[in-house]
């Protein structure tokens, strides 16, 4: 089979798989700050999650948290607790809730809510300083939240 | 021991081994000037209105690395001094519609000594809250017949540098009562408002987290006694109004404009959080 053919059949396969279903930010239900149901029907990918956490434009979790398992990510902050061993302190549902909206568990925390679209004061268009046009998408999408969760679950004591 | 405590202790150990977060300095800001050494106050008890929140207020200088701190210790090494000189050139220039100059009305720039310690302030005659830029533009437009200078233009920032420099070593003491009270209240409310998609207030970073690191940045108390500042990264001056815009933008918010009523009120409030610190003239930041 030629390369092109392989590609074509892969594309066909992809198109044939059922669409991934997601829970919209407004439909997420929190119990004591935890979110039991996965936000996306596709499983989380820890490797992608690690990228989201280190990227300035996406999670930028390392701006505030230290993660020793990411030694190549420079300038990790210390606003929040180090995430080392975090999966031994919280279960998956609690971690999902913390990523989606940490304010549900930690009242008044400075940690931003990553899966929320309303309730902002003067929301801007990313980092441009200009007003947002219409309702903002959440900072992370459902799959990214699940990916970050998959990565956090690797951080065991 | 609880799980949480064990985790916290592990974090402390890691912090001291894996990362080198620098501590806040315990350095003295003694500056070599043309007229000898001048020591500035960089750490003083918090003003009364702030004592529920902070015991001590610190100049942002204490949060910078040793090499940046030392640049501010010697006027020869302070890159901001060039802009003070540029401000002086403008001060002396006969630039008005009828050849007026700042010097023509005010004599030398030293006539401005002390002004930086009490601005922003409410103007007696008009009842308006005035930041330094407003005073400057008042002269530029009404007394010199020129078009107003941009709030964050280079010409404006050089003039801010020259005027701030005249008060170097004097103690910040803006009024917060009387006619200033409503503006101050407005600014205080803004300081604690969690703007933007990241829902962070000035207090989130500069009151709750000064001394901590947010990515590579060592957070200070966000004081403005050193404004305008020379920023090495920009190779130029940054004014208070400009800095506010940057900080609000970083919360993924729609910012206010430099020179807006909102940012003027915020400047009064933030200035009052520094009542007791020395004016630093042109400070140096990374």
C-alpha cells in the first residue's frame, strides 16, 4: 500500500468513529467541589496533559505550581502547593473538580477556573487587553481538562 | 501526620533543593548621587489604613536581583537617569505657541520638589482628581497652547521622571480623606476586584502573594514609590498608568485606559498603600 493510501484509509477510519461527546461548562455538576463524571467521552492523555500544564497560552499551571516530574520546564512558581504526589492526596473526581473550577473546593482561592464561561468581571479577549467578543470559551476545553487530569493521576507519592 | 502535612513538608524540601527561589533582599538602598550618598526608606510600618492587611510595606526594589538592585544604587549606573536629563531638556525648551517654556513659569525643575509625594491629589479649585500627567497636560494645553501629550508618550514619561527625581528621598504622603475620600474608596474597591477570565485582583498577586514566584516573576507589593521605572526588558521608562494596564491585561481582562478616571482613582489608592516609603525617582526593574 502506498503512503497516501494508508493516510486515506486512516482518515476514513477517523471519520467513521462516533463523535466524542462532551459536557458543557454550564452542565458540570459539583459535589463538595468534586466532579465524578468525565467531561469528555474520550480518555485523557497524560502526555498531552503535561503539555497543557506547561504551556503559557493554555493551562500554565507551572506559573503557580511546582511539578518536580517536569525538570525541563523552567521557572515554576510557588503561589500554590507543589503538585508532587497530588494523586495520593485527592481522587480523580476531586482533581477533576479542582482543575475545572477550584473555587468550588477552595473558597476564594486565587487559582483560576479553567472550565467555566460566565461570571467574569470585564472579561478580555485572551491577553490583548481588549474586551471579549461574546461569551468566552473556557480556558481549557473538556478534553484538555481530562488530559491534565490523566497527567495529575501519574503524580503519586 | 496527615497526608496533607507530609505533602507540604515534601514540597518544602523540594523547594530548597530543586529550585532556587531567591528571598526578598535585606539590602539598604544607599544611592551614590552627584551630591553624595542618599539613603532611601524601602521598608517601613504599613500606614494605618492598611494595618488589617499588612504590617510592613516594602519597596519593589527589595524583590529584585542583586545586579538590578545595584544599578539603582549609583546614578552613573542607573539607565533611567538619561531620561531625567531628557526631561530637563524639554523643561527648558521654548516650545509653547508663543515660545513659552516650563522654566519660564516655574524656574528650575527643583521648584517641583515635594510634588511627587502628594500626587495624585484632588485639585482645590476644580475638585478633580489629578495625577501628575494631568498637571503637566494642563500646562501644555492651557498655558502653552499645544496639543496634549499622550498619557504614556515618551515626552510625558521623561517629564514624569524629571519631576519625580526632584522629590527623591522625600516620603510619600498622599491625602486619602476629605475631598480625596470618594476617589480613594473607588480605587480601593478596584484593588480588590477580581478582574478578567483569570479572576485575579491586584490583592491576589501583590497582597496575598508578594514574596512568591509567579512563573519567573518574584512578586512585590506592587508599590509605585519608584515610578516611573526604567525597565531593562523594554530599554525604556514605564509609568504607573502603563504598568496598571499591563497588570490588568495579564488577568485576561478588558483593561482600563491609562489616564482614565478609573486608573486615576486606582493610582491614588495604590499610592496611599506606599505612604511612608521614599520616592525613588527613577527606579530600575528587570
